[in-house]
C-alpha cells in the first residue's frame, strides 16, 4: 500500500489539520502516517484551547521510521508554528525524499492579506526553503505574495480587470522559478469579479502549461477546508492523477460540504461536515 507522511498538528475540534488529512488520504486508498507537530484540544481560532507542542519530539518519529527502513510515496507538510518546526520537516525530507517522492508543501502563513499570529520573517524564509524542495506547493494569494515579495494590495486591486489572472500567473511563475524543474505552483482561493458574478478558482502553473478552474464564490470561509483541499491534491498525485484532475476532484469533494455549512449557519471555526462526502473522492470524476 502506498504511504504518505502527514506533518501537521492534531486538533480535537475544528475538523482540520491531521483530522482532515488522515480521513482524505485513507479513503483514497493510501496509508496515512501522521507526524504531529502539536496536539490541541481545538484549533487556534477558538477563544480558548490547550496546546501540547511536539517540536522536541518530532525527530523521534523520523529516527524511528528510519530504523524501520520505511519509504514514503508522498510527504505533506501543513501549518508549522515556526522555524524550529521547519527544520524538523527538513529532517524528514533528508531522510525520506527521493526523486519519485511527491512532496506537497502547504505554506500556511495567512489569508485575505493578513498574517497568521505565528508569522515572522524567519518563518517566511523557512517556507521559501521548503517550497524549493517541493514537488507542488499550494499557496493562497496572500501566501503567494509573501513568497514572491509581491504587494498583495496592489495585485488584488486588479481583481475586476481582464488581465487579473495573467498578473497572478506572472507572480506564480516567479515562485516556480525557485522550485525543481518538474514542480507545480497551485494558487488557491482566487476571487475573481466578472460581469456574470463572483467566482473562486485555483490556478496551476508548471514549466510547460497552466490551467485555471473556478466555481461560484461562497462568501464564507471554514476551518480545515484548505487542509482538506491540499490532502486531496497530494493523495491524487500519489495515485497518479494530473494536477488538473486533482484540483477538479478537490473542488467536487468540497463544494457540497461548504454549501451545507453555509445553509446551516455553521460557525467558521467548527469546519464543514466533509465526512458524508468522502465517497466523492472515490467517484470516477
């Protein structure tokens, strides 16, 4: 059975991080192997939570896996609390990344032009270094701008213009040029305003081609949807799908779960009820 090492935190509430990724990877027929960065009672958006930091214990997992002689078809890293955890991810990559390993780096640093609480220049520098090792990275527009030192406000000011996607494409190419030759930049959550309405889409860029896929915009965000999306992408690539098919599969899976959450007025920190739609990940779509 194929295996993916999942490097992220484990949160009791919020339907995010490892809770989300393990479910997705498992239902897609891959052995999900978690490496926790922290264990939390609930994700950090809640007013109160308990957090047990695992930074000092992460190397124990890597070292024990090395003793076992295991190999991974994929490695997936998500939210990282700081530069020290980024170094632990490099320990994993140095031990297990090969030319055939799919490494997905989700450079979690912010959204909607705002930074996460743990953001720092050292975190940004570390994320740039992880992207330089990645097969694919999945930044949102805020993170793409951070990684390429682009002014987010200036870029998004063109959101109603015909050349908006071309501007984002040019920015993604800048990031792609720092990555391996066969890598892909998949920019997520692009909000595009058109005469026909507002849409949200994902733009994938490689050295050879690019494509854009969008769906009608839903004006509410929910905990864990980014983790679910990136997990679908990583598992799909490990299973041999193209990036384009992987992105469409992720959208097909997430769309009804998000629509349900909006209709039920679910509070954003609670996440979406994705569980009842996991079967969509094994549909031939």
